[in-house]
């Protein structure tokens, strides 16, 4: 803690993000290349207000989206104020719904399997191909896989926030599918998702209904999380299934009173 209570200690945690940091320590100064350099005078003269976040989490998304609309000229100030008024119930009636309770730490790979089963059932598919966001620390690139499963589920009640921390569709996206032959699916699963074309692909988890073996010559339409433009184009492009990922996850998880890794089976 003695080290982490210094500017040097905090900046050492992730050196590639120094320019984006706004540290609360009194001896911190924004460098010339800091994103905050241009507004430092405004900060120091008190033209800001602290954002008291605890308890206001439910307002962050609707108000943030409305403010973006306002900044882009797509909403008026009166509409922003109305959004504040209309969203107050999200704070005053804040009852978090939980869909299941996880009883053990579920690994990233098992979470990818869970996502594949959920998305496969939701779209009526026989298989799913889900990329996994392995942590590849690189000071020069710091490239991650935003299309893959990147976290674990931990032993606690599971609601929307836990879902979006694992399911690649996040808060807003629908499940997308690709149409490929069994042979193409297996080849892609073995090759991995080379998101940045650098020969360092993110691995896939291929899950099939009932553990079936895909027939090489049969064509399947399956949910895919993470595919290069070349792969998607060769498969005729992604298709929006029209199934909202968050709703699919809510419905799937709600069938389990409790959830552990051994429950993640596609029957």
C-alpha cells in the first residue's frame, strides 16, 4: 500500500494507460500528452463536480446515452432533463433481479461453453463457436479480444451486471450467426480467431448439442463470437438473429436455482 499510495506506484500498474489517468493524489500532475492537459485549468478552478457513483449505477446507461444524444445534436436539453425525471425510479425502486446463484468459480473456458449453449439454444442451432479472451499482456499493443468471453462467474447471485461481464453481446447486442459447413467450422475452431492478423489468435471453444460430431459436408448456421472480416465474408457475412443476447442469457440462467460447472451441459 505504501507503493500504491504514490503516483509512481499507481502508474506502474498499467504503463500504457498513463495518459488516460486522472489520479486523486495531491502530487499528481497531468503531462503535456495527458488527455486531461487541456482541461487542467478547469479542474483546478473547481469547474467540475465529483460523481458520487454508489447507488446511481442504474442511471449511468440511460443518462449516458441521452447525454451522448444531446452532445451529437440528437436531443434537446429539455429531453435530457425529462430523462432524469423519468429515470428516477431506477434509483428509488432499485431492486436487482437475480436469475440464478453460482455456487463455485466457473472458469473462462466453461463460461464460453455456457455462452455457446445459451446462444445455440436461443437461435435453434446445433453448435456454437465462442472465442476466449486470453490475457496477452503486451506493452506495445495491449490488444484484447472484445468479441470473446473474457471473465469468470464467481459464487454469488447472478444478475445483469454479472451476465454482461461474461457474455460478449453485452448490454445492447443481438446474437449473430454464420453459415458454414462442418468442415469449415472445425477448421476455424482449430485455427482460432486471429483478430489482429498477427499470427497470435485467440482460441475458440466449440460446443455442440449433445456432444454431436459435426458432419464435414453438412451446412450449419451457428452463433459465432469473434471472426475476422475474411472469415465472415467467406461465410456470406454475419446474420443478425434478432435474438437479444441479454434476454437469452436471462432466460437460460433462470432455469437453474443454482449453477456450477457440471450444470453446463447441452443435452
